[in-house]
């Protein structure tokens, strides 16, 4: 039973092995909150890529945690360009920007990135970066971070001792016998346990794994700590659909045009920066189809005030 906490109670006194063991990244419906936070952070990193940011997300501010992400050999610039190109190709705009992108090449690039070992490595980095602050006890708001800051290695030892108790093994076994707990759920939760141990004390993971592996009453456990796909599947292009459409609708008028000039029709170009992005950044990756959008419209003199 979780005790009620005083607001002024020292953090060290709030911590317990029961809370530590109960900390989970999973919602009741199975959704992983840390995976979602990791995907959100990655999307923020994409939006803040310089060549992407100035054209499509000029008002977007750097996401918290950006400076802590180490991309290493992960092709973040390539992913950013291809991801935006995917959105361009799927937003059915009136100017035909979508027709200027080679959709098959976009899919090839995305399949390569999402199926790569680098994608999994980045996912593990983001997941372990965010886990300590995202995962918390709903009743006390105690986070895994609080355990890390209070002799994490000691808590790792206590956590291993907790799952080594016969009562814990019996409880898990009985849930499985009753059909309340599947082998898939067990391995999912054991991986969450290994993540906690890795963050508390990396050296504690193997002993915990070996112990669980030797429990005949429990299913065989898989050590997927660094091989699981924490970012899961492809990013959702519809999450940037609005910004891409806005960039395509952005009107540009000739620099010599003014309200005081003689009445005349005016050529107005839409999405000039998007067009430039396509024929430079997208072209460099073989994503440009070789065509240009029909993004010029003649505005009659009587309508000029509406666009100037």
C-alpha cells in the first residue's frame, strides 16, 4: 500500500521498493508512454533541422532535450528531408507540389532508415534518455529519476532481491495459469525491468537476466535491452501536414510591386521556398521528379489589395 506523502517530506523518504517495482512506461491499453515521448522528441529534432526549420517550421522552438541527443552516424538530415518530402508528396495541393516528388524513392529511403540498426540505436538512446523523467508513480509523482539520484545502484540491488523472492515468482506464475498474463506481456514487462536496472546500475542487468532465465516456473525471458525497436514504426507524416500546406500556400510578390504603382496585373508565386527546397535538398537525394509546380497566379489589379 502506498503511503500518503507530505509535501515537505524528503525525497529519500518517499522512495520504496514497491514504487520502484511498480513504475511502468505502459498504459492500461498497452501504449508505451516513453516510446511516444521519444517519437515526439525525434519529430521535434526533425522540425529544428536548419534547412527544414526555416521553410516549414519557422516559429517552432527547439525541443527540450535536443542538446542531449547524440545522433552520431544516424542520418538525421536525410530523414528530415525525406520525411518532409513524404508529406509534400501526400498533401494534395492545388499547385501540384505533390507531383514534383518521386514517391517510390521516398519510400525506398524511409524503408532503409526505419529498418536500420541505426534506427534501433537512436531509439534506445532516446528511450533511456527520457525514461527517468517520463515514468512516474501516478499517486506520488515519484519518478525513476528520483531513485537514480538516491544511490541508484543500491536500488538496483533491492529490485533484484524483490523479483528473486518466491512470492514474486508465484504471483507471476498464478496470473499466467489463470490466463490473466501472457508470455508476450511477461517479456514486455521484463524488458521494462531491464531498462530500469540498466539506468540504475548497468552491471545489474545480466545477473537479473540469468536469474529469471533459470526460473522453470516462468517463461523463457528474452534480453532485448538494446535490440528492441523502441521507436517502433514509421513517423506519421500527417503530424506535419498543416505546416507543409501552409508553406506551400505562402504567397510571394515581386519586390518592385507596391500599392502606389500603376494599376496592373501581378504575378504571385506560392510556396517559393518549398520549390527551392525540392530542387535542392530533395534533388540531392534523388527525390525530385524533375517537374515544377504550377505555383504562379496572375492577380488582377482590382484584387491586389487582398495579397499585398
